[in-house]
């Protein structure tokens, strides 16, 4: 089996490869470089696990408050440096 790289860097996978791997439009594939060539592997179905979790975290406080809890409170302006507004 053989294919040719297009001017855009695209290739057409032979139908035998697509059928054997169950590749349909939109299926992700991974390319693994190895000595003397490349291996094409079928990707995981659906979205990446990290993408599936995007937006699932909700906070009951501000990010600043959360960071203060994980570290220590941020120092405020020192009394000697405060400007009084008139």
C-alpha cells in the first residue's frame, strides 16, 4: 500500500488501513516516530479526558481567596505608604 503527500502535507490512508482500524471521518490518529519510519495508531474515541473535565470545577470563592488559603494572605499596602485622599 502506498500514498503520496500533497502540497498541504496531507495523505490519503488506503481503504484497507481505514477499514482495519475502523477509521471514519473525524477519528483522531497518533503518529509515533520510530527508527526507520512512523507508526500510525488510532486515537481514543471522543474528547480527551482533560477536555471532558473542562468547566466542571466550580469555586465557592474567588481565585485570590483560594490562592491565599493555599499560600498565605497577600500583604496589603504598608501603613506608611498609604496615601490619604482628600
